[in-house]
C-alpha cells in the first residue's frame, strides 16, 4: 500500500492541482478559509497548486488553469452537493472526496436520514415539509429542530420549544432550501467522528458554552466552544460510535474524508444527525483536530486526501462506452 501511495505522490507532484473554493453558497466565507489552508499545506509539500474561486463559469476556469486534479474545498450547495462533482466527471478530472451520488445524498439531510433508516442506523425521528408549509402541518411532538434539508454550518437552523415559534423557524429554514426537515430534538452530548478512506479518527465532543453549536460557535467562538478529543465514555461505546460512523460512510457510498455528527442521549444511545462529505479545514475545524490527536499533522492529512482523488464514473467506462 505504501508503495502505491509513493507512486501516486510522484505522479501528482507533476500535475496542475487546483483547490476549488469560495463558490456561491451561504458557506462561502468558511470555504475560502478552508481552501486557503489547503493550498498552503500542498505548497509546503511541494505540489504545484493554485486556487480557483468557483463561479458558474467553472468549466472555463478549469480549462484556463489547465487543471489536472481538483481538491474540493467547497461547502454547501453548488460544491458539496454533487453538482461540481458531476462537471468534473464529464471533464475527466479526478477530484477529492465523494462522488456525485454520495455527495447529493449526504447534502440532503432528509435523503441521508432515509438511507440511514433503511440500513437500520439510528437517527432521530423526522418529518419532511415543503418550503411554505404551515405550522399546523408539523405533526411531531415538541421540542423540535427545524433546518433546511440542504445546507450546512448550522445556517437556518432553529430549536423550537413551543408551537408559537414554529412559523418563524419554518420560514427561516425555507430561506435556504425548498424542503424543510423537522427533527426530534434530543438533549445530549454532541459528538463527531471523522472518517478518512473508511478508517475512523478519534471522537470529539463539542461543548458550546452558549448551549447551541451554531455558526458563530463554530467559526467565531473566541473560546465559547470547548472541544474534548477522545472524551470519556462507557466501555465499548467509543468503538460502537466509530463503527456507526464507518457504517454511515459505507451506506452513503462516501469516499476520501467525511465527518459524521452524533447526539448521545442521557441513556447512552447515539443518534446520527448528518454527514459532511467536505469537512471544514479551517484552524478551528474538527477533522484536523481529530487527525492531529491520531498523529496525523495537517499537511499529512491534506496530502492523504489529495492522493485519494479519483474519478468515480468515467474511470469505470471504456472508450467504447462499455462499463467495466
């Protein structure tokens, strides 16, 4: 395996690599931070790399830069949802992370939960509504979490404790997607598990001092959020949660690196909340924190993700159009 990676590294050192960042989603600012950190890490490793701030003219941008491998640092719609992945497949350019289908499934939290339910993986009870739905259409008991079906960084998410709060919460989520996910609110410990090429990283417990791990707590915490790496858990529970993370990674067909978020209720039962197929790579991001605890420094993590870049569809199709 090491020989294979060495050969791959040698080949990639001669290629034009582009970090795709920014884009058009509400998570643009975070993506710019992630992408810049990734570019700097790859440059330190000796790779020939540039950054492309993604626009609707991405195909032209990729051609202008002569891109041969794409490192995806895009978060949210038009980057993490399979759209850019599909374009790169058509252009024959290997890219990091999950393919079109896994990206689309993971980006849509309602679709993710349906897949999890099918595979018997624990996830909170839920209901899916169209944007514009009235509060009366919410049939689940309170308290609830209301969120856009697609999106990330906790943008448009509300916790609702009374039915009077439902109209505003539904309207807030509907600003970001045409579907709204209504989910049972589970009080408990917030945990996350990074998975790199099917192997789990150490758990991280997230303790926002504000009580809610929202956008500000994630990216502008200023010490208001504590991260406990490899937290104390009952015997066997840590390994079980890591197993659930890997099972989720496989159920969705993920590749490269991903991060699976959990809530652990007071009875010690973990529930899968969502899957991030392009985890943040900022200074405060959780995947690099867990990797560092496992002995993988930031530059090594970035390089490992780069070397996993692939084509998910066209690499299996012969010139004559036969699937192999």
